[in-house]
């Protein structure tokens, strides 16, 4: 596989042989404005904590 074309999820799967996921959050175009940070964080804290205990 061409490493230049890999995204983070693909790199993770290839190197760790485990499932990888991309969580899409935020509204608008990238980069997401910093004023959305706390709302995104608060809405997604559950999956962040769950990822730590897996």
C-alpha cells in the first residue's frame, strides 16, 4: 500500500492490525472554528472515555 495515500485510520489498521475509526464532528469547512471546540468536546466525551477503556 502506498504510504503517502494513507489516512490516519488506514495507518492505524495497517500498523496495529486492529479496527480503526474516524469520528466526524463539527459543522462547516475545515479547519473547524475554535469556538465549536467545547461543544464538540462535550458532545463526544463519552466516546473518548470509552476509547480509553477498550
